[in-house]
C-alpha cells in the first residue's frame, strides 16, 4: 500500500483538468448559451440520453444488453419494452416532454452480482425500462435517494412537483400511508409501482404496472414520434444537423411488435 504522506501526485488537479478537457477529447468543454444562460458544457457528449439510447439500440440491436444467470435481453428487446412503456405513460398518465417523473426505487438496472429470484430481476429490469421510456418521451427523470426516511422522501416528492411517481414495492410500503397527500401536494397524476411481489402486493391509491399494462387497449395506440419535440436551442445542434437526425432516427411506434 502506498503511504499517503510520501505519495506525490503526477500532476495537479488543474493540470489533470486541462488534460481531460483538451481539444478533441471526449470531455472537451466549451461555453454555450442554453435557455438564456451562459453555461460551460461538454462539447462532444451526446445532446441527450434519448439520442444516445436510440443510437445504441440501433447500432447494437441484436447484441446482448442485459445478462443475469440464464436470462438475456438484447438492445432491441429493451427498446421494444421501453417504447411500449413510453406509450402507456403518455396515454394513461399524460407524461410528455418537460414533465418531471419521480423515480423512487433502489436500483436502476440488474447487476451481475445481484443474488435473487427471476422476479427480482424483472423488478430491476422494469426500473431500467421505465427510465428509458421517460427519456424517449422527453420527460425529466428525478431520481431520489431511497435511503432517506419518510419525512425527507415526502419533502423531495412535494418539492419536485412531478407528473408521476414511479416506485418499487419497498418504497410503496413506505409511502402508502401518505400516498393521497403526496399526489395532491405534488400534482402527480398517479403513483405507479413496477412490480407487485408476484401478485401478492396491494397498496391503497397506487397502480400496479402489470395491471395497467395488461389493461391498456392496444387498438388505441398512436404513432409515437420521438423527435417531434427535438429542439436545437436545447442541444446546441445546428438546424441542418437536427433535421438530418430527425429524418434518420424518427421512430414510430407502429414499427414495433407489442409484447
């Protein structure tokens, strides 16, 4: 082990910052005016998570994205599930561009070291799918630290003024006594729990994803165009580049198979 008292860094923090943000690097920075504010931003990163996700799922469509024990899901399969989820969030809960969606669950994706049943995997997989679904719609995901006690969670939820509260069974158990109060105070159109302990869970005032998904009328599906609200003013992209990306990457829901 290196002795902290005798260790000498190779460069200063300022020098390291210059190296990381040098011209041509992934973390190169520049100054832009976004929303009327002058901001120092990364120049070469993707304009949005939505663009990054759709590019990745197109480029690596048939490659494995999520692996757990014997379960495997490709990028295309995750995209299909995210698209369906996005349509339901839009039509049932009114989720759209700019709306804040509060995500209140323990983990965003299943991890290889996670030990549990397949139902636990599906629960964590649902977390990831709803996260991408929100970004496909242009919604803003607000991820709350779930280790906080109820009073702090209540404060965060009310402060967010979210359109929808999405949570896992553990957090549903925690906030069930104040669900009605939180929905009213935050302005949320509903609370949605992603998994219901294989049909055993029930929470007053909380919708369960399995029931909402199975009860959705597929005949009412409308084309879902992800890029109709893509604005160059929000990303710094030129109109020419934006138009090309819209033309190349516009995806309609009708092109996907409902599972």
